[in-house]
C-alpha cells in the first residue's frame, strides 16, 4: 500500500509543480478576469496545490487500502 501511495505522491508532485509553473506564466493572459485578487497571489496557488494533492492522494490511497485487505492467494486463484 505504501508503494502505491508513494508513487502517486511522486506523480502528484510533478503534476503540481508543472501545473503551478504553467499557471504562473499564463496568469498574465488572464489578468483582466481576476476581480479583487492579484494574478500572482501565492495563497491561491498554495490552496489549489493543496486541494489537488489531497484529492490525488485520496484517489490513490482508497484503492490501495482496499487492495491491501485482499488475501493474495484468493486474488491469484480467482479468475
């Protein structure tokens, strides 16, 4: 289970880093649409990254937890 969650965390970290970098650059194009918020508000970027991290890790942890509870012998012999 730990291996699955670790791999998901690695992929999530790469995705968040790339997405945050691209979003930081593209905010100049969308600066006119922001109302009352600076286009480079660090709170928004940190908050969005935290939400994505929690959702991605939950999406990996729930199936990993369910899989870890299955008896390997039963899983290998069932078709």
